[in-house]
């Protein structure tokens, strides 16, 4: 069983309580994580993937504690992530970006210093991932030259190259056209069909509602709802959290 | 043709090509800007001097010890890079350079300001290499070795991992690269290769003095890498040949050497940050246009 279990996680940045007593579990599903700006969604991702330590609380995956491990160790346990502010290796080609993920098992060993990274086996794996993410035509292009929508796809391709069991996607549809977002949803569903569990942070409500089997709503660092999309849509507190956000936006402008 | 003067220049150029290529692994591959490379150059030179003069070992043992010990010291002195980044790392490496020179200067074991003299010349099967064309060949063989390591490293998983560390440390960690481990690799390899260059320098001159390895020399080596084209192999080689041999042709400019290095650095940063032979530099693009056919066929070869 590969269950992710987040238990009573809190995170404090100085005077700001970014997360407060957050608990959730997921296994075998596409889980949506939504909430207004500043709700703590990305902070939670950063804590699960080891980029931030929690102030208190525990996280386990497959029974193993994650909250004291470094990001590069957490990838090895089968949890890969993408970044909201995309981080492609810009001067490397799209192919090399994917190869960088394929090297994941080699990096900890001394073989990394002697073994060449372009072999027929690694290139075959990389091209399979490029085909799956529909990036094969761009293989030789520097990643920085790709349009933003394809760079978001490349983030996913690179994460897939580490062969994850759980994929954390941080706003993968941000800045995509409706058509691109539909393609992305298809890709995410096909990954899930292959047995990869997915947690996706999404701002686009209809995208999240259509894609996810279950949705967790964060507001001001706390979970205010955790249910199926149909129930979430009717939830009073969720509607208030989002309406409150809109009122605040109107007041600011 | 190979008179003493030409040989001396060729030896120096060969040593500085090795130094520039070794620094390129740290700066160009791993993206860790160091202004303390002369410290590793010096540690190699002093290790070799101590091994041969104090402990009566052969040049070859001195060379090997210089490479190994400088590599280990490099790994240790690389530790600050795990805590500080960018401009703070530049300051930290500068500090390391000053400390290392001070140790050479004030610790009696290293001969103080008087340095260590009477280093033996290498010999093999009774043939001495001192000052001759043979020594020059040996130095360039070493430069070729440094080039080979640099080239091969860029083809390995470690080379790819260093690229990811240079571009984005968070993204590197997200694909499973231990950023600290690979930074230390880069420091150790870069330092070890500079240490070997130090040994060749020490035994060519026959003596070592602290000030040879001062901070200004670190600037000179970094200038060679940046002016030539950081991250490429041709760039540091070209930069070292240019900056090390130019003062010989421009004798009148000798005294202004560092003024010229400094001015060149500023101009490069402003107009050609990728270096004279960087991938998108004027010179390299022009060269590619002129030699388009051979370049195109080489690319086809690479692709196949």
C-alpha cells in the first residue's frame, strides 16, 4: 500500500500561520487541492516534497516518515512534483531535461561519475516519455525556447522520468488555453490509469471539478472541506471562502 | 625553434590551460563562482614541494600527492558552498585564498616568506625533464588529461547533474540530485586538477613562494575562463592561451597586466557575457558561418 498520510501538520513563518493542523490521506485517486490565494496549498506541497520542514506534525508515505528527509530523497521514495513557478533547465534541451529525471536512481552512487547518460536504453526511455507527453517534436530544442504551455508539460515529463508512484502537480493548468487544459486533463487521467496517484493544486474550478475524484479545500491554512466535487460545490463554507476572496479582490481594485 | 624562451612560455601556457579548464568545472559546469582557485594551485605546488624536498620523494609521488591532497582539501573548502550562494560564495572563496596564502607565509614548515627551494626536476628511467622540451611535452600531456576529464565528465550523469545544479538547485533536487553531493564533487575534481597544475609549476620553477598563489592570480584564472567562454571546453583553453601569451607579445603592457584583465572582464560582461568563444558569441558564430560545411557534417555525425 502506498498511502500518503499527512497528520496534524502546521507551518508557521514568523508571525504568519501558513498551515494549521492539516490532516489528510490519499491513496489511488486524483485528489484536488483548492483554495483562495495564500491558503497554504503550495506550502503544503513544499512540506510533503521536503523543500520545507513542518513546524509540527508528521507525514508518512508507504509507512515511511517524510518530514525529516531532503527533497532528493523523497523523489527516490516515489513522490515527484512540479513547480507552480515553472523551473525548466532552460539551457538544456527538452530531451536532456527528461534525461535528468531518468538519472534519479544513478545520482546517489559513484557510477554517476563514470557512466555516460546518453545510452540507447536511456534515450529510449526519454523518447517514450516525450511521446507520452506529446513533446517529441521539441526533443532537441532548448527548454527555454518552448511556449509556456509546453514548458508546463515538460515539468510533468521531467517529473514522470523519475518514475513516481505519486505525482504532485502545482497549478499545471495555469496560463493554458481551454483547449490545452483539456489535453492536460486527458494526460493526467491517462497517468492515473497507469497507476500513478495524483494530487493537483488548481485555481481553475471547472478544471478541478471535472478532473478530481475528491477535493480538499484549504482556506487560511486550514482544511475547511474534504469531499467529492458535487458536495464541495454546494458547501457553504467553500462558497464563502471564495466569495470572501472575490470581495477582497474588488475592494483592492 | 624550441629555444628556452619559447619552451618557457609554452610550459606556462600549458599550466594555465590546465588551471582554466579545472576552474571551468566549478564555474562553468556547477555554476559555483570561485575567486580562490589560486589557493588550490598553491596547495598542489606546496604539497609537491614538501613531498620532494622535506620527505625526499620523487616528482611523480609529489604530483600524485598534490592531486590527491588538493582534491581532499577542495572537498573540505567546498563546504561553505553548501551554505552560501552566489556573491557570498565569491567572498567566501576569496577569504579561503587569503587564509591559504597566510598559512604558507607564516607557518615555518612551509618555509615562510622564503618559500621552499631546490625542488628536483622529474626524471624517468634516468632521463631528466628539467627545462627541456620533454618537460613541455609532459605539461601539455597533463593539459590534455585535464581536457579529457572535463570532456568525459560532461558526458556522465554527474555532468548532467552539475548542469541541473547550476541552472536551478530546487529543480535539481526535484529530479533526485543531491545538490550538496554534486557541489562537493565539483570542488574536489576542480581542486585536484588545479593541484596537479601546481605541482608542474613548482617543479618547473624549482621553488615555491606564497605570493605566487595570491588572490590576483585567482582573478587572472577566472578571467581566462570568462573571457574565453565559460562552460565550453574551447573557451578556457583559448582564454588561457590568449591571456598567458599576450603579455609576451605586448611587452610594454606587462606592468598593466591586471588593469587589462580587469578592463577586459568589464567589457566582456557588458558585450559578450558568454565569452569570446561562447556558443552565441560573435567570433564563434562567425567561425561557424565560415566553416559551415565541416561544422554541419560534424553535427550530423553527432546526431547519428
